[in-house]
């Protein structure tokens, strides 16, 4: 058990910022979306699949990754991770082995901002 944990943690070489989406009401019945930094985390980023599609005469690329990090309570799909100038929108949170040791996030790379 300890050997697996040490091997997993030694792979966490990317420093990411976890952000929570904040919605502020505007004057016309909608909202303005912004992001609030929650924590800086060490993680491993693993590309999984690339997908290109044509939408409105433009090619759009959608890149899916797995991100592995130490267990942290409260991570959900209304959050994202920032690595350098890249944003990873969380689609799924998996408690690997159900032991509150490691979380695997399935993410879609998108625009930061």
C-alpha cells in the first residue's frame, strides 16, 4: 500500500491552480462568470485523446486528459484547473480505489480566461 502511494506521489510534477466558477448577477437577468483561485496543487497531466471536428466551417480541437492528484474533498465539475496558460475543465472526479488517497480527474482542455 505504501509503495503504491510513494510511486503515485513521485509522478506529481505539474503545479496547477484549482479554480471555482463564480456567477455574479448582471443588470439584465443574466450573470457574469468569473473564476476564483481555491488552491495550488501538484498533479500529473496525461493526454488521453485528441478529437477534431468541423463546426460552422471551422476546425475545433478538443483534447481530453486525465489529471492525477492527491485526494482533496470538494472537487467538482463546476471547477477547473489552470496549468501555465492552459485551462482544464473538469468533467468527472474519480476517487481511485475508493481509499481517499488519489483522485483522477477526466478533463477537457479549453480556453483560460
